[in-house]
């Protein structure tokens, strides 16, 4: 895996502490591992941050590594806890509101979110 988390078509093994951390905005940090046809993003999000509802053509699965998180999915809302997995088919309207704790989410996308590849530069070496 190269310094940007890309596998370049080769099997790789690493840990999150070696993946660069990008600060997307105040209270949101992201790390990415990028394969040929899918990508995985680990997000560390501060309490009370709201990610506005949106949709995209990418299929997405989200693992709540640390929660809780209030998700908007279509016209409904539900709280997801640590260990929960959510699946958002292509075109699903969704967003998330962090509650009173820091949240860590792992988002998996297929195909790759090309719009994420021109994101902000890493703010550190992966350590927090």
C-alpha cells in the first residue's frame, strides 16, 4: 500500500495508524484505503457534527466502529450503535447526526468515490 492508502492492484496488509489522516473540516477526520473497484474510509467525527443528507450513485456500507449515531435514511431516522452495519444502495438519501460522543465510522464504497481523491491533504502521519 502506498503512502496514500492505494493498493495499486497488489494485495497489501497495513493498520490504520499507518494510513494518512485528512482533516476534512473542523471535527471530521478521514483515512482512506483505495482498491481497484472499491474504497474504505474511516471517519473520526466529533460530537454534535451533522453530515447533511445526500445521495450518490455509489453503493455504500457503513460500520459503526464507535457510536451512537442518528442516521437519516430516506424519510426516517434511526440510532445506530457500536457494531451496527448499515447498507445504502445506490441513490439512497442518507445523512448522520453525531450525538454526545465522538464517533468512528467505516464507510465502504463501490465503485470508488472519485470525488474523494481530490480531497484535502493529510494533516499528519496517521497517529492521533
